[in-house]
């Protein structure tokens, strides 16, 4: 069903039925509950910290060792956070945090497989592009430089690739 069709249908319902529908949705879907709670009392910082903890857990779990962090989970965390429509700086912060954890993972555990670097390069490009498009480069420049400085000795040309990506925006 399209958004227009849904809107038309909801407008045709009595207010009480719409309220009942929203309450049922709230109870039925965890994502809807989180979204509605955030919508009614937005706390970007708390949500950002929750997302950061989830990403950190992928790379450095509290217990044990993460043999293969799930990049898909990390991307979903960022995507879900973006759907809540937070301030762009919060999204940029989360995107860079994800890259920082990936870099710290390879610094901590040594060279990774090539796809590990390829995925991080792609996500770094998305992060820098997002930052640039929202006029946040000046606010994040030092942090990005720090990321680059931290990976100078990483393998598979990782440092060079990230430098090339960032040089397009300098």
C-alpha cells in the first residue's frame, strides 16, 4: 500500500479508530514502539549512546572475542537511527564511531581479510559524503584526520584508500 493510499484511509477513519490502531501498532512492533517513544520525547543523545553501545558490542563484546563483526548489523543500527530523524551531527557522530571501531579492531587484532577493509572503505566514503553534504566537515575534520593517522600501518592499502576518499573533500 502506498503512503498516499494509507493516508487517505486513515483520514477516513474516526479519530478513536486511528488512536486504537496506533496503540495496537505500538504493542505489536518493537520498532514502532521505539519510534513512537522517541517521537513523543526525543532524546537524541540517549539514543545515540544506545546505538554506539550496540556497534561497540559488534567489534568488542563485553565477553569473549568477536571473530567476525557484523557490518550488516552496524549498518542497520545506523539506518534505524537515521529513520528517527535526529540532527545530522548525531548521525555523523554515529557513522564515524562505526569507522573508528572498525579501525580499532584491525589495530588491536592485526591485519584483516580484504573484504573487511573494502566494507570499511565504502562506509567511510558514505560517512564523509554525509558529513560534507550537511556542511559538517569543519566540525569533524580533526576526528577524521585522527582516524586516518591511526591506520597508517594497516594492510591492503587501507590507509591509502581512506586518504584518497577524504582528499576529495579537503
